[in-house]
C-alpha cells in the first residue's frame, strides 16, 4: 500500500509541477499581450520617449544659450554704434 501512496504522491507532485509551468507560461503570455497593448495605446497618443525628450531639451538649452550670447554681442555693437554716432 505504501508503494501505491508514493506513486500517487509522485504523480500529484508531477501534476503540480506541470501546472506551475503552465501557469508561468500563461503569465508570460498575458504580460506580453499587455505590454504590446500598452505600447499600441501609448503610440496612438503621440507621446515621445524620454530619450527623445531629453535630446530636444538639450538642443533647446543650447539654442537659448546661443541666443543669449548673440543678444549680448548685438547689444554691445549697438552701444558701440550709438557711441560713435554721438
């Protein structure tokens, strides 16, 4: 009788192991489907990725700095021109 019980326990353990593996497979499939759906949703919203945002932000900072430098040069030239006309 103990051999029958051990065999039943082995079969039960194998069944539980298979069920756990199947559950993990289902979980991976659900995660993949969710991620794909979320990505489609975000793409339809016309959002930008963080990396793209950071690049454009750096470009804007550089352009603002260049504009400030050009404004300072222009102010200096205008001051020099008005001083020479006076």
